């Protein structure tokens, strides 16, 4: 049974491609100097890149360096290299054991920190330091040679900087087909799409587009019918509850029956009798009297006759404040 790879989004694919472009130069030099064989190093690195691209989407990006270098460091071609040739400036690598040499190359070529390097080599801190000590060049007295270590590290860094771009382009080429009827394998940068997964997705899209279009209007019609039935039922229940003989709650007004209309009885209030001729004559005599207007001020005249104070005449304006006493004295002196 073949596992179908999970679909990778365009963003994740771009991040994966950028990560591999940034690490492939150092990884190729580390693999080549560890194996001592350029062709074998390229084959190993291509296989590692394919394996890493298959699992990268399931890992956080922070774990990508550890996983990539672990896949590379666990390859048999790097753990148990067979033969190999090294240039003269790097001849010191030929005399090292495979594991110390790998620890040295991961340090000066891969630029890995101790945490990642220990996980790649499956060593604790003491074991990792011991491997680096074994890889360190020695002088004539058997002591660590710091100058030789720096020279070896500079040669590895120069090899990384001077790596031809054509070597990196060969890593991106698809593998050649085994037979004439076999399609070429795609590059690790563009993994081959699973035909069965693509066909399955196309079938699902066709099924989704083939759904009957009358389903939407039918659902809308059923919803309207349910709402209409609920409204009619509510009105029926309201009318049935009001027309029943059950007592109504306090404050609720209900219809007790048809409205009864009755005629009002005739009024028994007597009309005002008409004024007699004698009363009309008395009123005319009173109105003809010339002193009749004084009747309106009878209360004032009664007050005055009783000795009450006369009201102040407010028809003329008065000063808002009284004049000082000195003004009166000056007037008197002027008169004299």
C-alpha cells in the first residue's frame, strides 16, 4: 500500500525551497569531504533532500535544521565511507576516523551548534567533545595544534565558497528513467503529484457540481410553508382561548358578547323661564342711571370713606434711589 503525500500549500513549498537553497551548498561540501567521493556525495544529498521534503510539512520550521542534518548524518555513506580521496590542503581528513571527521565537518562546514550536532551524532556533550578532540590535528609533541585546526577550517570554508553553481544545478535535475516506458522522476524541488489523488479530487469536484439545482428553491418553499402554518396556528389558539368560558387574568380585557344599543330616555330638566316685562324694565332703568359706572368702584369708595390710606399714584416715574441729604441743604442755601 502506497501512502499518499499530504498536499503542501504554496507558502510552505516556498519556505521549503528557500530552506534547501540555503543549506544545500554546506551540506554538499560536508557530504563530499566526509565520503571523499563527489558523485556519491551528490547521490546521498539528493536522497536526503527527497526524504526531508516528504516530512517537512509535518514539522515546525524550527525543527527543520535538526531533522535535515540528522537525515544526512545517519546515511551509511557518511557513517561508513569506503575509500575516498581528498585534496592536498585537506589531506588531514583522510587520517581521521569517520565519526570524528563527521563531527569536525559539522562544526566547521555545517556551522551547527553543539545542541544540533549532538543530536545528529547521537552523542552527549562529553562524547561530542571527545570526538572533536580526536579530530583536532596534533603537533610533533602530540598536543592539539590550534594553527592546523584554523587552517583546516579555512580550507573547508573556502571549499564551500568556491563550490561551482553547476554542481548545485545538478542536484535539481530529475533522475533519469530506468526504462523507456517509465516517466522521469521529478526533482526534489517539485515533487511528483500523485495521479490517484488528483483523479479523486476531480471526481469530488464533478460530484459537487452535479448536485440538483432545485434543492435550494425547495428548501425555501418548505420554510415559508412552515412559517405560514405556525402563524395560522397561533391565531387559532389565540381566538380559541379568548372565546372560552375560562376566567381572564386580572387586567386583561376580553369580549363578553355582541354590543347592545339602547335609546336614552327624554331629559326631565325644565327649560329656563323667559324674563318678564317688569324685570326688563328694571334693568333698563339701572343702565340709564348716570351714576351706574360708580358701582364698579364701590369697594374703593367704601375703603376711602372708612379712613383707609389712598393708593400711591404710580403713573409718573420715580427716582430709583433717593437724593442725598446734602443736595437738599444746598438747595436751601441757594434759596436764601
